[in-house]
C-alpha cells in the first residue's frame, strides 16, 4: 500500500491554496473593490486590509445540465391524474409566488458574498499595475554587488588556499588503496616463509624465493609517495551576486511663506503613498526629510510637515544638502536612492537654472528616480520651466506632474510610476 504525504509549505492556514485560487478567479471584482476603497479612504489610511463584497451571481460554480429536446422518461411519486402519453398544459404566466413580503420594482434581489483581504493583499492589488522604475542597478536578478562564498574544493589553486586536512586525508586514502594488494601479498609470503622455515626439511630454494619476493614488495611499498599531486585539494571560493534590498527616500519640500498647510497636507499624502510603494519592494527603507526656504535643513517628520516658516525660496539649497547627505551616508553602490520634491513652484528666477544644473550633473547620475510634484491650481512658474528641459533628456529617471487638489494625488502617482512607461531599464 502506498502512502502519500503532502509536505508543501502552506503555513498554518490549510486553505491557503484554495484562497489563492479564489483570489485569482475573482481578480477583476477585487480590483474594482480596491479602487472604490481608494476613493473612499484617506491616503494615510492605506496601510490596512479591506472588506470585499461580490454579488452571489458571480460566485456560481459551472455545472453540466441536460440540453433541450430529446425523450425523457420520469416517474414522479404520488401521480394520480396522468397516464403515459397524456399531454400536459403549459403553466400560465404571471402567477404570484408563494413567498411573503413586498416585491421590489428594481429587478431580482440578490445577496452578496463578503470576505476580507489582508493588508498585503490589498497593497498587491493597489500597486498591481505599477512598477518601480529603473530598478536595474541593484535588483535581485541583476545585482552588481558580489560577495565571496566557499564552494567546496578543487585540485588546483594557490598555496594560501591549500586545505591541509583534506590533502592529508586524500593522501592517506590513496596510500591505503594503492598498497592494499601489496600488503595482502606480503602477509601471505611471510606466512609461507615461516611455514617453510619450520618444516622438517626446509627447502632453501623456496626460502630464497620467498625472501626475494618479500624484499621486492617492501621496496615497492616504500616507494609510494607520502603526498602526491593528485592528493592536493584547495579551498574554492567564488563570487556570487548579493541582492540589495535597501532604499532611502528623500523628501524635499518648500516651507516658505507661500506654502500653506493645505499644500503641505497634500504633499504628505503623496509621500505616504510613495513610502507604501517602496515598502512593498524593499526590506529596509530609510527616510530623510529636507525642508527649505532660503536655506535647507534636515529635520524630523513632525517638523517637516507642521513647522511654519516665512521668507523667500531658494530650491537649490535643498538639492545641495541632499547631494551632501548622499556622499556622507548613502553609497549609491549599496542603496537604492529615491527622491520626491514638493513645491508650489515658487522660486527665485536666478536660482531655477542652478537647480536644473545640480539635478542633471550631481543627483540624477546616481538616483533611481526623482519625482517633482508642483502643488498649485495656478499656472506654472520658473522652476517648472527649468525642469521641463530635464524631462526630455532624463525621462526614465526624472518625472514631474502637477497636483491641483487632493483628488489628483493618486492619479498623478499612477502616472509617475506607471508600469508601461518604465518597464524598460536604462
């Protein structure tokens, strides 16, 4: 009798396979429900699951039925009125049902099937048609970072990698293998020699023959090398790619007098959505908050969103500080660097060309992506015009969009990180 033991790792939830099959089957309905939830929720409340309801008619299982036509013979219990061959009258239309309650004028009523999707499932559907752009330098499949790892032993190598223990073990095994037959023969000859010497009439010719053979075997055993080139074993070390799953997210925001608290709240929602997006793709994420007016400063999150400042705006100060922090703390070979800049577009006219130069020459060469959002219902200003030229030459690392109100946050985010727009790596 055969026994089949299923050792697939499905976790503690034994119905996980059925659940995944169910989610795949009703994927379209779930995505519609998630889209409705996005419209209802605040973006700060995205980090949880969702209750999904599907009409019962969409959960029916397919089944086989008899087609129309053909001859069918049926026997019904309790038949006292009809005989074989009788014709049955067609039921009259418009009959009333036997149920109680008031009928609806909106068509057939139908219950809904409700279930709950987890936070991870909700985020998967939320970001399903989005993709992190330019994940080429340090993606898991195309990592350029390597580490040395031991990979067994090889017969050739440098002296410093010689494994003495493995070499001596091979030499000992070789000596045993090559000398086993000779030692067995030597033992037999010594026994014959001793037997002949103890005989009543020793045969000196045989004794000399045995002694010569024993001497030859002993000489051949001594010629076996203690260590041969075939015994040498060296530790083998190979370089394997190491996946890098660290990301840093730079949040740059103008806090001058023209930035109202409503504009800051819109920027905060965009940053939170970007953080959730990065959290889905990286194990470790760090956030750096840089605020600026005429000068830039690295601050805490509380101070970043709720402090009040007055004065003018010099955007280049924030870009310079970001470049300085990257050089000091975040090596581009080890970190995936993302940046999002929020502003109302206000900037000194002489400073906008400087911002364009800093972005092109100092920041864009090592960042994965830089997004600029201009939060204003008004016309674009000098900073937008300066950044427009960058979009033409660095369209895969730099993108910009305008947000006029809270309702534009999610559509703008999807536009900046659309999968079909950034699916090819630079």
